[in-house]
C-alpha cells in the first residue's frame, strides 16, 4: 500500500441481534402490556462479577441511545453500554420454572456463580 492510502476499515459486528424467540416475545409485549413503549437495555455495576444487564420499558429514547432493529423489532441501547454489548444476541427462553431474556455476549470473560452478573 502506498503512502497516503487508507487501509479499509474492518466491518464491526452488529451492536445486537435478536433471536426469533426474543423478537416474537418483544413483539407480543409491544402489542399488549407495553404498547407505545420500547425496551431499553443498559449495563449497570452490580453483583459479584461487576456488570449486569438492565432492561426497562420506556416511552421514548434518551439522548444518544442507539436504536437497533432486528427481525422487525426495535430496541434501544444505552450509549454507555455499547462497548459491552457489541456482537451480543438477546434470546428469550421459557421453562416450567422461569422465563426471561438472556444474553449471549462474546465480550464476557466470565460470570458469577449465581449467573446474575458478568465481567469483560
């Protein structure tokens, strides 16, 4: 490459994707109990490993929120959480004992024993 040429930037993975189950569950929530709202995801300082996912339904985005749309469903990401979440997938799982959203995050280096927090 000659002087003055800029090397092409490596493509970043999507900020976050949704599994089919997560998209379906969110679509149901957006059409019923949380009509007119959006799910906002942030990362808080919490637990024995240091970080935890925090989700809340909000009426409008905050200034600077990233808006992610996947499988026809839109979610918001707190700008302070983006570096922790790049490349993550949100899933929804349900069993006889519990149901909820879970994250598959390639940035996690480990989780606490109870599974409530993670570190990067």
